[in-house]
């Protein structure tokens, strides 16, 4: 039996005068990988394994006859052809989503769909979901976690809250609050490292990192301990894992009042030193279709006020200097 050959670049198969489209499952895998920055995240988002995502992208490249992306230890990189295809897919998916919304039943009676970075979603937003429903009358609120990517696609969300450092602020966003970022440690850590008397000395020991070592590097620079530090310690994939590890590893972890882990409320975790470091903003992306909702402006104002109140209140953590009395 003759083997089926993939179409060459630029070839067009037609049926009734229309260009043939690649299989949708291949396109979904490629689009999700580009949008989320990794095949593993793409697989989690669309409900398949990352190995299937990788295979789908190879099939898509065979189908088109061009190389679309390169994957390596530092992540994925789009080829010029891949970037062109991704830009087209973003527009197409956006049009599909907008048309779908127009054809659905009255949006005022539909759910409010919020995306948020993991720490904020789990520790701050989740307890407030019943209050959001009560105040604004949404019959249902759906919350999902998202990655803090600089360019957000709101294909299936009304709002998305992410975190961006000052030097990577995306455009077309609503700044919500610039939170204070501070190190949390367990009391076991304090008893072990009671000679650490300056924030900069944290660079000498293992730290808990979220996603990368970048946030700790920025924090150390802000407290005057900049330099080419060889930071060590585990790198965890999201804030929730990082904060939970602070009590079990134990090592220092950076937190905000919006992402405090459970141990901070019962005294197992305490804030280290007395610092006022701010590295970026929580920012809000608003889908154009939701911006027309009668309650959109009021909800955004409520978010700002509620976050300002959280930042201003005491959170139950105790501040300590390891060289001091520790309490």
C-alpha cells in the first residue's frame, strides 16, 4: 500500500473551491502551546498529555510542510512561519469566541468567568466568591487558575488577573494594586538560622522559588543585595506549591498579603525582617464583550477597593528579625 505523503509547503487542497484546513485537534495543540508557553501546560489546558501535544504539533508541521516551533530546555521558540500561524489563530479563535457569545442566551444571566494567578485565586479570590455572587447577583461564578503570561487571550474568560513586574507591564490592562512582597519563613527556620541579621544574607542559603529565580533576584536588588548571586533552592511551578513548601522544606519564600499560606494565620510562618519592597502590579485584563456588561465598571471598582483594604490591614503574620527575639 502506498504511504500517504504530507502536503508540501504552499500546497493547497481544494474541495468545491475551498482551501483544505488542517485537523482541528492539531491546531488546538499548537495554539495552546504558543499561548501558554509549554506543551505540558497546553496538555493540561485541553485535557491531553504533553506527549500527545508534541505529536500533534509534529503532525501539523508535516501537514503544512514547514517547521513551526523549536522546543528546548529554555522553552519553546516560534519560527517565523509558526508566529504567522499563531497570530492568525489568535484572531480566528477570538472571532469564534465573540460570535459564540453573541449567539448565547442573555449574558446578564450567564456565569461570571474569572481567571487568576494561582496564589491569588486560591488564597484571596476563592473565599470571596460567595460575596461576589451576593453583591452583583451573578447566578454562578467560575474561577480558574492561569499563568502570569504578558499577553493574555480571553477566549473563555470575562476577566483575568495576573501579576506583572514593573519592567514587563503589558499594555491594555487595568492596574489593580502594587503589593508589598516580603519573605515568609517557618519558626523552625528561624531557630536554625538565628544569625541571619541582614536581608541580603538570604542570597547565601536555599530559597523557595516560584516559576524561576527571577523574583528573588529582583527582591534582593531592592534591599541592596544586588549582584551575580548563584541562588539555590527548589523551583516550584506555582505560588500555591511554593507557599506550602515554606512550612515543610523549610526555606524562605516570597509572599504578598494576597497569597498568604495557611501557616501564616496560625503562627507557623512569620514575616522575616521589616521591608517595604514592591516588584510589580496585579493587573486586570477585561474581555471586550464583558466591558459592555452593566455591572463591569462596578465590579472592577469593587476589586480595587477590596484589594486596597487587604493591603492596608494586618494579616496575622508576625514580623521578626532572626538576630532579635524571634517573636
